[in-house]
C-alpha cells in the first residue's frame, strides 16, 4: 500500500499526485459536482463502480518507474521517533447515579451528578413524544435542538425500539458522551501537527462540541445496568469531513448481551444534533435458563464494598474485555477510523474482579491492583492497537476508494505513535484490541537480545479460557478480536526493555495476511510496511504513579515479589459442553453475484448508501443464492430463544481472509474442518472468527434473553461497508419481539419503517 | 494524468449543472428530505418465494468447502484473487 522510502523522488511525486487526484474526486463528489455515474462514464471508475487501475490514479496501478503497485506516499513523521512518547491510558469515565422518576405508567431515569439537566432517560424513545406533539412544529419541545428538524432522540419510535427489560435492568449508572470534532492539541506524537477539527471526530464527556483522544475506558460490572447517552455533535453539513467520514452514527457495544435497540446495529443511525440512549444492561447470558434464582456466587458482580451482587445466568458466559464503535451501515470503516471508537469497556464480575488481593473464594485475583474494590487498572492495561495514516500535511487520511482493505503505515497504540509504557518487575494483564480497519496482527514480546518472552493467554474476545495457555507468540489477531494476556516482568530488572512486536506481513492490497515472520525477521522491520516490527516498548522501572489511587506510588517494595499478590489460577472457568443442536446452518462469505443491496425499483439502499457504490462482497445461506447487504432483508431467523444451533462459516475462497463477527452472542469454537485449530480457539467462546483463505469454522451458539434485529458480518470494515454483512432476527417469547422487527429508515425528519423480506432458507418456520 | 485532470476539470466545470440533478440523490438525499415523520404499523408479513432447506446438511457443507478449496487452489496456482463476480459458476465434481 505504501511505497518504500527507497523509491526515487519521481516515483514519490507520482504517487503523491495519484493521491491528490483521488482526493480531488472525493471533494468533487462530496459537494455534488460529480457523481459516480459520471466517473464511470468518463472511464475513471469501472462499470462495477471500482476505481480503474490507472497509473496516476489508483494506488495499485503499475507505472513506468516500478513494477509493484504504485502505493501511497508514506505518512510524514515530522521527526518523530518510535518509543519517544509515553503511552496514554484510556480516558476513564466516571458514571453518575440514575434515579427513578415516575411519570404516569412509566418510570424514567434521571441523571445525577454532572449530568443533571439532561432530559431523563425513557423506556420509549422521545421520538414517540415528538410524533405525538400537536401544535406549531417550531415549538415542539422534543425536536432536534440544533437543526430544528426531526426528533431529538435518534432511537426509533414504537415498542419495538423501547428498552427491553427496562424494569429488570433499570439503569443505575449513567454516562453522557458526544461524538464530535477533535479539540486543538490532538495529535499522534508531539512532533506531529495538530489534527484539524474535521480530521478526527472522537468522543468527549457530556454534551460537548470538542473532544480528545485516546478513547474512553468504561468500567461496567454485573448487577449495575448502565444508561449511555450518545450525542452526535459532528458538523451538520456533511461536506465538512476533510474527505472522509459520515456525520451519522449508531454506536455498537461489541459484544455485550444487550437488547437489539441498544446493540447499535439495527440500522437506526442518528443525525447531528440528536442523541441516542443505549441501555447497557450488564445482563448475564442464559439468565432465563440457568441459575435463574441467582444462587451461584460465581454469577455475580462486585458490590463496591468487598461483597458480591448475585445475578441470574451462567457464570461460564461472563464477559470481560469489550469495546464500542460506530456501525453506520456502509460507512463504518471511515467513521471508526476517524475516531468513532468510543471506548473499551471492561466488565467486572465475581471471578474477574479487577482486584488481585481480595480473597473470597470466587475472585480469581488476576493482575490488576488492590486500591479499589473492583476495576483496578494499575496492572491491568487496555491496549488499542491500530494502523493509521496521514496526508502530506500530517492530517489523518483514509482512502475511501478501496474495497479490498485499508492499511495504515503508522503503528498506533491508544492512538499514540509507537509509544513506551513503564512497568514494574511483576505480573501485568494486557487487554489487546486489534482495532485497525483491515490489518491482521501477530504479536510476540522480545527482550533486548531479541529473544521471545513467554506469557500466558487468559481470554479470547473477552471470554476467559478454561485453563491459561503458555505462549511465546500469539495467533493471528484479526480486526476486532481481543486477546487478554498476562506477562510476568519479574524476571527483568529496572532499565530492561521489552518490546511488543508485530510479526505478520499483510498483502499490499489489504486483503489479508501474507506471511508470518520469525521474531528476528520482524525485529529488523520491513521497509515496505513500517507497522511490522516493534510497536510498543515496555520499560522496566522501580516505581510508577498509581492510576487507581493517584496519591500513591507503586514501587518494587510494595507491589513486586511477595507483594505481587496477583494470581493466574490453573482453572479460570468451566467448559460449556458441545451438545446435539436443534439445527445446523451454513453461511458462505464470498464474492459472487452482482450485488442486490439496492431496491430494484427505487435504486436506493436500506439504509441509504453512496450513489453508484459497488457491492463486491456477498453472503449465501445454506448454499442458496448470494446476497449483498440490505437492512430490509432478514437472512437468518432464530424462531425462539434457547435453542442450540451449530453454525458453519465457510470462506468463499479465492485468496481472501475475513474476520467474521457475530453480534450479541458468543459461539463456542468447535472445529475448523480439516484444518488445525490453535489451543487459544479450541472450545473457546468467541465473537470474531478469522476464516483464513479457504478456511472454515463451526461453532455452537444459542440465543436468548432478548429479541430483535442484529447483524453478522466481516469485520474487515472495508468489506463490511461494501455489503459483506447480513441481518439476523431473533424472536422472543414475550413482548413486541415475538414478531419480526420492522426495518427503520432514518432521516433527519424522523424514522420511517418498512416491512422486511425474509430469506426462506434462513427461516426455519418455513420447513415442514 | 493529463487525461484525469481534464476529466476532473470538466467535472468541476459542469458541476453547477450536475449538482442540482444529483445533489438530492447522491450526496445529501437524507439531509434534503422534506417528508414528515410517519410510521407504519409493524407487521410480521413475509415474502416467501420458495422453501429451500433451512438446515444445513453435511453434504451442503462439504460442497461449500469444495467450492472454497477449488477457488483457493486456483488462487494459489495463479496468485490472482477472485475478482468481482467471478466466483460463479462453480459445479462441484
């Protein structure tokens, strides 16, 4: 993707001109001066809507100066060197209390603390109040206060989008946040220039107009439901985006057990000036089926005072490391990349308490800290790892023309360019999130001599493995996968340095991994891909300030050796058995057919997509016809909760690699066909599976507790945006979700509904 | 390059005329929408064209794997990934 720094000047200029030309097309399209149809007619786009492979335009065209893809000029470093800035910790958010307020037959939730004055959170969307208002629309108190058009809440109306189980999970903790322009001073390294307000759109606390990086850290705990109010404060004018990013969003909580209306991927994006309330219930899966009397102490959350709050559900399905990001259909890649990666969210439970000292027979005492009852992060560190790129002015850059994959050339950890992090010589837990748009990773740790440093693998996609797994190198890590590891630095001394090394090369086109490098090879770097090699340096020191108790200093004397009270038990959880399923399903992710995302009559997508957008990626269910994404089409229907299914994903083949994400539920990885399956996956619960080129995976899953419309898709977000995504519908036993959810079609003036098509091959109700 | 620039200049020059025609449809259809909020009554009606298998059989999975393997082998042999729409047709042997 990026041309070598060894390339000639004329070659560099050529690549820069190609990028300038693409940027000019983006600008012309964004202000309506030219359409994709024009570009096709003029030979700039292919008939399928892809950028033609033309030198001076496409990054992949051959040129007179080189036989390899043209590539894009490197991001200027402005003199920045690796490991010269401190790694920022995520911005910890403090919740406010929510109190019940009775309003007729409804009970609303009032924000306390710093968010007093926010409209109360309601079970039903304010869209209902907006629509019911009689009088001068200009005086409608429920209208969008910025544009004066449409409702102030983006959540669709009707009982279908009311918060499910509102009384079961009445919110106790409140968060208010805004997706908005970045503030002055946001940069990836002190040497690099400030990002312009519309280069990065990130998250700020409260209803604010400016925000900063890194993303938030939210500490959730079982038994404390959260209400997250998300304001969209991006520019009203869609053209003010510095070339990429759509000012519409739906925030997905990946992969918590929430109602569909709060999953963030029901097709209900919302517009500038509006907010959307998400009920992050902290419900434990199988609460309607297992441990319904909440008698199992392992199914619990910390009470804040050394005790536990028992909750119904299966303790084997406790979740830990999760995150939240935009899911605006057809624009997810550019929005998430632009900064709509709101937060990492750690769920704390009785066993996974985030307290390494408290010994009550339930707490696993994993490395974390001891000052707080739960959620200590002194020795429990979130790492958001991504690859970014900037243009020649140092502004954040994204190539909206790629349909294969987007690779950056700046390794970022918590959005800082190749930083360092100081550690004490003791055990640490790291929660590693692969957050690039298309890049796969393979991480190892190397000491100063280039030798591998062993570590223990304890959780995959936020799910504890039954037994810790000793490793010297992680498996490939695809987009959105989370790996939790424990590293014991006690073998090192102050002054030692250990580096986190990426060993996986990617194909130039971003379509998937190329090859694994040895640690020695990786440490030498790759002149064509600066994201290969060391990207984070751990510096062993003798003292660090506490994050959990800022007045305290953590030292070797008080936190290491015998005072490192953390444990990595030999057993972390119990295995959920594989059983005979009620049904089996087959889903193929490939590249066939002509794309049927658009309505054949109106030519519009549901929801709206760019005019002329191509749809090269497609999905088949049970060997039937291929389809590209249409939110008004249900591809899989789960007729009732609690039924165990075995689902097989097959890669359509042909040289692609897809990390496939199932929303809402985790699956237990059963096999990869005739292929090998690593210990970190075998019988492990996951929500993202790399299909690998020509690969397959079968997992066991059961759906429950909630109903509604969710999705399943490739998390190479570029593939996802170009329609490698499908909707599945979960029917419930009670409430409106006993029926199929009408499809929301958001507009700035409100939400319209349509009745979805249901693929017969995905609907078991049709079988005899 | 010159050709590209010429095309772009032409695009910009004609942009004022094109904008009126395309702005609503292509760039800001949602922003320019003037319809008032309406909601339809949710229904459970479905569109069913045929009744294909709703459970995957071992043979169905084996066929899918065979298709995948054939395409993967082709990729390994040629080094060229499948292109848009080129997956089909494929008949398992």
